[in-house]
């Protein structure tokens, strides 16, 4: 569940800074055992496990009574169950999901360009449960196809933190993910290899998945993260020594830093490539808990290292760079102790990131937000959220930043039914890119998603 992720490289004074956001994805873990996280989520995707707690799956299935129209409208998929074929495939271990996300956004005032743009993104994925198919316990294969039509609106605000989570800066048609995963020793060890989205395994906060601003997806100081549209072939290993404790790491094709879009590459060049020999290494450790009536929480920290060549602001070349990040999240209250009420309630999260200020425009970032899932008994599946993020822009004179950047976001996600969601969103960005010459930007968006 994201959900997700979109990557952009933002130039300040002609010098690159990574600013990446992700589609929120389906969350099969502590904060999403039963609750669909919203319109930015991409059905079928699953974020990497943060623990090995056994949880009951949420309620699924279509209504069994009423007219065919009411059963379809109350069902989980806009295309239904294909006269029983979809259900038969799922029982055999093949799960197929798809979605179409449409986004309209406009720069109401400020920024570098006041205009309105539209974009849309298709996603189709299939998960093969090898235990059901072949009796191979703990093994699965996942494939994910992405297609987008973009308007290259990423730089309209002039900000380091971009305002859209489905703008890839160019049209894409690609197999974004194709990986194999194996769980061993009663889920104590998890091995994954293939082409994947690193932000679905590292540096994400479950409570931050529904926001459009890329600063909520993960700290923008992590550069360049192999996330959509720059997913990359890699290998990762996670170990869960205790039920709510994990440590994991991985390495990925780092050719994005050398100007090669890894989202369009497969495994053929993973071990040997005349154009690039760069690697992206990342590791994370965390611990979770559950506090009585409040709910679940987690703290985590990670480090990353990229082996590529980076141009410093003094124009020297630095071989490799690194940084670190930390995050925390907590469900503050629950609507109830049973069923879906356990995951409805108020959530809070915070995150921090650090990168070398001699080559990264974003030296430090700190952000956090609040999300209310379930708006009383009258809108139990809606959600509303507030997010704020501060970027400490490097003070190197070459960049020319006079101050720092701050972004604010408010959204309301309307669940029309189980397969249609509508989300209005407003963002306010103060001092985009830390430049007083760029007016503060107001951005309004409307995102609609249809799950088929």
C-alpha cells in the first residue's frame, strides 16, 4: 500500500538537488492492517514489513445481497470479479490489481510560473504467491507496470520539495518493479532481489503516505533514492530478531547519478555496465511497540552511501557521499478496540534527514504531521491530514540561497466507495529553494483515483 513515488531533480543555480516523492502504497503492517490509506495509495503494492507481528486481515469481499448495481457499487474493484475469474485466480495465488490516478493542480500565486496542469498515471500489478501455486513456503514474485502522462510541472513552484506525487517530469511506460521475495525461519529473515522501489523498503513513515508533497514520502536529503521513476535492480536482506525489532540493508544500481534513468533498465547491466559503476547502499533499523488504548508506534534510523561521482559547489569532484535519517510515528488514539476501529484514529509522525552541505542543496530537513483516519461515524473511511516540513538550504554562496524553505500541506480524502476516492489538497511553500526572489507559492490540487 504507498503507495508509492515520484522523483524529481530540482536545479538551483544550475546545481542538482534530489527531491523525491512517492506514491503511497498499500500498507500490510502496523499502521494498515485493515485501513486503506487513501487516494495516493496504489492497490496491490506492499511496503516492506517493519515487524513480524501476525495480524488478522481486514474485511474483504463484495456485498452478497441487492441488485447487481448495488453489489458492484459496494464492491472492492471497479471492474468487479470478472464473473468469478478474479476470485478463482486469487484462491490459486494470483492477485491482480490496477488503478488510474488523475491529478489537477494549479499554482494560484507565487512560485516561478503561475499555471494549471493535469497529469494521470496508470498502474497494473500482479502478485504470485508461490506457496499457493507450488507449495513453496514464504516465496512470492511481484511485477508492477507504470504508465504516466505528465506535464513537467515539477519546477513550477521553484521549491526543493515538490507538490505532486504522480508527476515524473516525463512520460513513462515501464515495468517499474519485478522482484522475488523469500521469507525464512518463521519470517525471521526476509530476502528480496530484483527491480524494486527502494522507498517501499526504506525511509518511509506509514502515517505520512497520504500526502502529495514529496517531503512527506521521505527526507529529501536522501539522494538520489531509487524510487519511481528511477526504480532500480537491487538486493536487500532484513532480519527480525524480535517480534517488533528489525534491521535491514540493501544495495541498488546507482546509475541515476551518472545520468542513466534506471527506471527503464533491467537486470542485464546490474553487475557489469560500461556506462556506470555506481551503487546506492542503504540500511535501516527500527523498533516498534503498542501502547494500550493509543495504538502502535515506531522509531527508526537509517544511513545511506552512494559510490558515484558528485560535483561539489566548489566544482571539485567527490567520490561518493553519504547521509542519514531518522523517523518516529505513533497512533495517538483509536476509535475502538475491535476490527477497523483499531486503525481509525489520530496519527502523528516526524522525520529528520542530513546530507553533505558541500554538494547537496538540502543540507538538513525536519518535518512532521498529523493524520485523522475516520471522520466520526458519518465518514468512517475518510481522512484528513496536516504536514509541515523545513529544509535547511546550504549556505554555500554558489547556490545563492538567502534563507531556508518551509512547506505546509492540508488535504481531505473522500472515500466515495471502496474503489473511488477524491482528494482536494492545498499547499503553501515559503521561500521556495531558500530564495527570497521567488514569491511564496500557493498550490491547489484535486486528485481522483479509480481502482479497477
